[in-house]
């Protein structure tokens, strides 16, 4: 069997076990494809090619051995599967830049918990993907190392901040990737690139080793080309971690097993606010069509209200920058990464940060510093926390009525590179439907639900805390009935 | 409540302003590992060897609260009679300094709706022989900073080094209300608090090692008037330094006011060598720490059962220990105070007593010869080569008459200096007491021959001169003669 770049991780895993395909063939094919296409696409910041090839050969041997043994296939779930990870996840001895000059040259001395779990599951990590600097952005244009392009249209953005991971999956480099999502950074690029992306419930996945943007909002999650693969990867990374006090000690269900178990009577709620002005007509049309599909599949679709939806964006832009201003204080040139030296300590710190950070990061550090300052704290930070509570209550009310809230992932289609870089508010607007979900700490799944003007449209399913299962079941049912997720980006 | 006279910085008396002092101390908690990671808290390891991604503040690392540190904080709260808050939060105190790995310190800030671990306790001290209750404002937990090293000879601009071994070491802050009225009271408070924390096994409280650090604020309040402007004094490395710095500051503030000037609210550093305080940070540089709740930690919840368990397991505190020693062993108050000055001394006493010697004899030795040795050498009893077994053995030698009480004091010093058993010292130095009458009689005869005057007086019935001759016998035997035997033999010969 010749390796197909579009195989799912599950299919690859089965073919490895059957001996019809070797991990080394798949890894080699992935690296070849990346070598050919990535100079244009720029999904990767760093490739770990040698190690990936070496690990693949080891898996070749282990699969062969497993087939000779009568014991059967006891290899771990991602053995020999290529995976890409966002470059804000710490990888021991492998560059981790967060898309920033300030971390240029830094080699983490430790693996993030999710990286350790990937490795334990047998995944072959082939490289680190591009992102908006410190995950601050919605287009991957804020990377200090140049933008990533959208595989469906190279003149357009892939979304962000996990644009590199979304593009890597959409371009047929890898079946699986990890991203992080603080205000939509997994779901929005998944929508823009026509792939599946899940932001798990806050606390579902350990943040240890995820370079922090906004600690109370950040969450790591999977990208895949279908819902089942997404569930497979979630099972590998989910679960409490003693190194992260905010990770939740709740049981991790068999997400993969649940995706193909049909469940009847799931109620979908559609907030009227999510189809108002500013929502692209093509986007609205595709999401409404998807709701019809759900209706035909026997899901109950009803209207709900999320009156605080409008308030979520300004709330987010107080809380996230406030936390970021403190989280990013450690980049001072003293211990790691870049240093712009001086005889004077504070001049060194100032110069290092002036040169090391890009414009958007500086903007948010200033916003956040202001919001936390004496005299403004009550009016900004405290008030934002109160509104955050109201947003969460809106969702609580909705979930008393329905099991899933459905919205467009983003109000817009993928926009042109350069179109919004000088208009931060327009850029921020792209996340209005994803941000409230982070504020409430809920799980959100984005999946392809159509095309408009040849560009992918994403639909977002939001669930109750720790109820990713219902989202994956609904998404699985949808993908059984539709074929949007089977379309491939053009071979450029 | 009655109390000692307030300190009068002018010496003039009458109508003077009252000294008002509040104390803020930081103690390092006796935990094996750091506040938010598993690194050891040892003192004196080579620089930057006790570190990990968390205490180095590496990108992506996260803090995890040390349960033991919370327990020691709770133990302190219970010992001070504080109210423990069922939910407290950690906050970030944001400022830039290279001794802060993250450029923020995780601490428990106090503001509306966000109480620290515990508030509202009291510590009783003795002021002029009377009890005086000092109110405790709060007890909270935080992490220590790294240590900056400025290598000698590098001058002002060249470079500094950072040792992150101390970064993240668990600290507890205790803040008093401004309830102290003199530098002497501040000293008494610090001694009492240190004793309490040592007996509670919360901290070693060694100021010279930095496991207890004290800042003090002082103001002068006119009689019946509003509180004066206060200054904060830092950098005192001993209890004595705290007392001296506060005394200096009281006089300085009085002089400022006497000149018709105003006291500036500021932080001042104590210069131990020059014996003065000096302003270290001007008001213009007052920092905005931009406190906000630490999102990487969940709220700290402490339920009643946990507090009850802490109370149940609380080690015996100094006052209770003192009362028990008096009641059980019939010790004098003075001896009991001295023996309960440190947990090590109290433990030493009780262990020695279980080996057989009479408690009062042990108490006499500890408050006498042993205390003298410790004072002279500036050490604690657990830092010298004296064990309860060795002291007990020495007392047995005295009891059996092998050595005289006087010689035993020399043996004690030798034992400590050479880390030896008392028998070995006595053997090696030939210090056995001479009770053999034949041997003593030779000495006695010689003393009588050498001192015919006193001998004649005694023969004439004037026994007043007898002690003199006994002393001469002792002298002639290097203190080894059994004094009772010498006494008896002299009387025999001169009767």
C-alpha cells in the first residue's frame, strides 16, 4: 500500500499493525511533502526530521516484532503516527520560540506534559508549528518568523494563533496536530483551514509546559481531519496532572469509542445573537444548512439566548492582557532567550523587551499593565471578572435547556494576508464567538460545515464543562452524514 | 493594662511623644522542599544546584502548592490564636528584579474579599515582669526570592550573579499591630515569637542564617494625638540589631520633629557597623505591584477538620513546657525559664533526667556551667559535643566521689572541647578525686608544716582558719583532694 497523505491516524495505525504500511514510509512521505510544499505554506518553524526518521525505523521494528508475537498488537495508540505541535509547547532540547524573537535560541530542558504523553503514546513528533507571537493573534501574521498561508488559498491567512498546526493538518502533512486556544486559537484556524479542532474544557488537559499567554483561559487541544481522530488524540493528552493545579481530577472517558456510538435526543441551541450583523452571509448560510442536517438526523434544534455575547470581547481584552502582562514579565534577558546587554540592569531589560517583542505583544502587555494598575484595577480587571461570571451564567442557563450551543466558529471567511494587520479591532472581531467559550471554561469543537467562495466554513459546537463526549458524538454523527471533512485543499 | 514606662527618646520626660512600633517578620518554614516545586531547601549547597523549571520560572512551568508549608502556616496560626480563613488565595506581586525568576512573587495579598491564611492572633510577652498581649494582624505564606551575589572587586557596573537555590523557598510572614512601645519591647516580642516558632517546630528562626528576617516600623505619637508618620527599618541581622536600630530611629525622628521638620515616610536601612539608619528608597519610586489573583493556583481551602487535626498535633509550646517542668520536676522559675529558652535545651534537660540524675542537679548544671559555656562560645546546646548521656555520666562521677564538683566543671569543658566521654577525660588527665587517707595524710602533714601560724590557731581552738588549710590541701592536689576527707584529717591532726 502506498502511503496516502490523507489517511486518518486510525487508518495508519491499522495499516501498521497489518503490516501493509511502515511508519518509516509514512514519516518519509510526510517529510518529503513538507520539504516540497512548506517553503510556500510556512506551517513549520522547526522540523525534527532526523529524530522522526530514527523513531519511525524503531517503530517499523516494533510492529514487525509485534506481528511475530502471538500476543498481538500491544503497541501504544499513536505508535509511529506523525504529529505536529505548536511552537509554544516545551520540547526538551528542541527549539521552542513561541513565534517570538525573545525566545530565539532557547532550548527547553523539559517536555510539556502533553509532549510526554504524546511520546508515551508512541507519536512521532516531526516538528514545531508556526503561531502568532505568544499565541496573540488570529491570523498567524504576528509570528516573528513570517506568516503561515492558508492551504485552500495561499493569499489568505490560515487563522490563528495555531495557524501552523491547522495548516499542517489541512495540507496533508500530518493527520494530527496540537494547538492551544485562549480565545479561539484552535477553533478559528480549524474553521479557516477546513479541519476539526477542539478546545477542551479548562482543566481537561494539563497546561504544564505550555508557555503561558493567559493562564485562566489557555487550554491545549487537538487538530485532526475528522472527529474520531480528534477524539483519539484527546484521549492521549487528557487527564489530571500533578504538575498543574488547575488540571481537573475528573475521569477521562473513552472519547474515541463514544464518537461512533449514535446517541439520540441531543438538543442543540442556536443563539439568535450569533447570526446578527457582521456575520458573513456565506458563513451564516453554511451553518444554517448544517443545522438543517442535524434536524434531519433527529437532533432537536431550538433557539436560545446568550445576551452577554457582545460583552465577551471587551471582557476578554482586559483579562487576557492582564494575565499576559504578568506572564510575559519573565522575558527580561536575565535567564533565557535573547539578551540585549547593557552595563545597566534596567536598560538591559528594557532593550531586550523592546527588541524581542513584536507590536501586538507590546500592545497587550501595555493594555494588561494598565488594567492592573492602582486606580484602574477595580474599573477594569475586577469589573471584567464580574462580566466573566455573567457570561458563564448565560451558558449555564442555555445548558439547562439544551445539550450543545451551535454558532459559527468565526463570523468571517479566511481574510487576505495583510488585510487586517493594521486594524487590531477587526482582527479581534474574528474571535467573537470563540472567546465567550474560553471565558466560561467550556469545551468547543469546530468542524467543517461547508464552503463559501471556495473557502472553508467552520461550525462551532459548545458543550457543558467536561462533556466533550456529547460534542464528539454530535460531530461524529454530522460527519457520518456529510462529506465536507473529506474535501482536500488543492495541491498547489 | 499596666506596663513599663514608655521609652523616652529625649530623656527629658513629660509630654513626650510615645514610640509606636510594629513588626513584620519572615521566617523560612521547616519543609524539605520548596513552596511550589520539589527542589530541596538545604542551606549552603553550591549555587544553582537546587533548581528546576518551576523555581527558575522557565516558560511553561507551573507552581504546585506545598501542603507541608500550609500545615506549618496553620500550626503557627493555631499557636498564635489566629482565625484561620476557610478560603484564601495566592496573588502575584509584580515587579522587576533579577532575584525574582518570574518577575513576580507569589504571595498572599490582603484586600476586600481576599483574606490571607489567618488573621487576628495574639502573642503574650513579659514587659516589666507583667504580661502584655501583642496583637497579630495576619499570617500568610509566600515564596522567597533568589540570592544576588555581587562578586568582590567587580565594582559598580560590571556584573552580578544570581543563585536561584533560595528561589521559591517557603516563607511565612507574620505582621503585628503597632502594639509595641519601646525597642526593648520589640526585642522581647522577637525573642518570644522565635521561641514559640521553634517549639512549634515551624522554623529554625536563625537570624544569622536568614531563616528569620525582621522589618520594623516606628512612629512617634503625641499624647492623645493622631498617629505619627512611620518609617520602616530593614536589614537587621540580629535581635540586638533590631533593638539598636529602633532606638536610633526613635531618637532620629524625635530630633527631626524637634527641628520643626516632618518625618518622611520611607524605608531605611540599618548600618550595623556605623550604628545608624539611612534612607534607601525615596517615595517617588514607590512601586505599584499590580496585585491580582494567581491564576495558576486554585484557591486554598482549609476546613475545620484540618485545623482541628493541626491543633491536636501541635507540639508543646514554651509556656506549657515551662509550667510542666516546674510541676513535674520542682524546678525554680529561673531554671525553668532558662531550660525552656530553646527547644534543644528543653529536650536536653528531659533526656538527661530520664537517665537518672536528680532533676534539680541537672537544672543547676544546665543553667550554670553549661549555660556559661554556651554564652561564652555563642553556640546552642545542639551544636556542641555534649549529649545527655555524657552529662549524666559526669554527674554520676560527682555523685560517686570520683571527681569533685569543682573538677567536674573542668571535665565538662574538656569533654566538649575534645568530644570525649567524661571517664576518658578524667582518666587521661588524672583528675580522679583523692580520697585515700594515707595519700591525703602526707599532704595534710606537709600543709600543717608549711603553715605553722594557722595550724597553731586551730590547735588553740580557733577553727576559723580551717577552710584556709583545706584550700591549701586542694591547691597542693590540683583540686583533686576529697574536701570532706581533707577537712576531717586536718581536724584530726590539729586536735
